[in-house]
C-alpha cells in the first residue's frame, strides 16, 4: 500500500485541479475563454522555463530535431485541452466538465489502441461504457429531454479530453527527455498557439481584449489557476507519479470530479439524487478501470530501446518521470 507521504503529492494535484474548474468558471464573466487561457498559461509557462533552465540549462530548450512533434502535441494537447475546457465552461457546469476530465485515463488507453495497436481488455471497454452512462446521468439529470444539454459544451470537452489523451500518450515517445523538459517545450508551443488564436479572435471581434479593470477583478482566480492549478499541481503530480508509479497515481484522477462537486456544493449548489448516482457510477467505473489496467513498471521503455534512461529518472509504464520537486530543491 502506498505510504501516506507519497500519496500526498497526487492528492495535492487533483485537489488543485478539481477546484480549478469552478474558479475559472467564475472568471469567465469578466474575461473571454481564450484570453483567460493566455492569462493563465503565459506566467505558468514562464515558471516552467525558469525551472528547466535551472535544471538542464539552455540545452533543455532544444527540441533535438523533433520540433514538429513538439508543436503538434503542444497544440493538440496542451492548448487544445485548456482552451476547449474554458470554452466548455461557458456552456456546461463545472461539475459536468470535471466528469469528462475523469475519463482521460480510459481515453488514453483507446488512443494507445489506435496508435500502437495495443488493444484494451474487454473489461476496460465495458467500464468505459458504464462511465459514459454515469456522465450522461449527471448532464441530463436522468431525463431524456436533457440529452440536448450534451450540446456544444459536452462536445468541446470530449474533444479536449481526447486531445489530452493524445498528449499523454505522446509523452511515452519522449521517454529520453525529463518530464519537465517535455512539459516546458509543449507548454511553450501550446501557449504560443493560444496567444496567436486569442489575438486573432480579438482582431476579428469574436471576443474582446480584457480591460485592466477586468484583469484586476479576476486576479484572485488567476493567481490560484497559475500557482495552485498549474505550477504546484503539475510539480506535485509528477512527484507522485515517480513515487507511486503511473497506475497508482492515476487512481487519484477520479477525485477531480469529487472535488469539483464539493466546491460547487459549498458555493450553494444542490445536486439531485440522479446526479449523485451518475457521479458515483462514473467514479466507480473509472476506479475499476484503473485497477484493471494496472501494470507493473517496465525496466526499459519501448520508446527508447537501445537508449539509456536519463540519470535521475525512474521508468514507470513506459514513461520516464523525473522528480521536479527534488530538482527545485537542488
């Protein structure tokens, strides 16, 4: 059983992420979704760049001839997920959006099936179906005439989570890089894409550049989203993955919608019985799916056969994970 100190790290991460959805939803009343994404990730990416320079120097910023892959993953995963999540929050409640995020481990397995030909176990596919039924109960509140609520927000979030699954799967192809390097370089390209799209949207009138007063009004939300929802959460998550292994750490992702529901209830939201049943069904299915897919850590990742793993890294589930908190402490 994982030790309590080790389990603390992914717990910090998922609590931070679960509370981020209601926080960002409250900021959307003053700042448009694209501009909010840029305002969040420009400072967060700057922090990652500084950490990478301190750890690996300028060499860490080189793509090693893999610029195309980095740009693609940065746009599809990093930018795609975060922009679509913010847009979805304009059409769906935070607790609904969070449930879609909790399906990311399952979707990652499906992406692996599509790209690597590694077929998931039948039990995983069955549990995926159960999880989606649970999401449907929450969004529709058990009423057939509520199916229309899937609409634009649900589609955006589903596409965003698929993009994140592609991004997560892509990390296995960069096992010779430290996770801090992979995160930083994809964050740079993803943030650049977000900035370009946001500026274009402002110019054509799809959204409006926030006034200084708007940014001041949402400053508390931005501070939380940058520090707790981005920097601290990512560092804590990577540390937890290193100490627990990817399979054990992934179980904590199921607490994201629980946290979001708790925050919403604290803010006065009162979920109905069908919603609670749906949320419980989804979470139970996802926990079971993670248990089904749990594997032993691999000694040598497939993506780097013939290459030694970087010093100071541990290889778990085909992804090399460096402890970024230890890096900061050095």
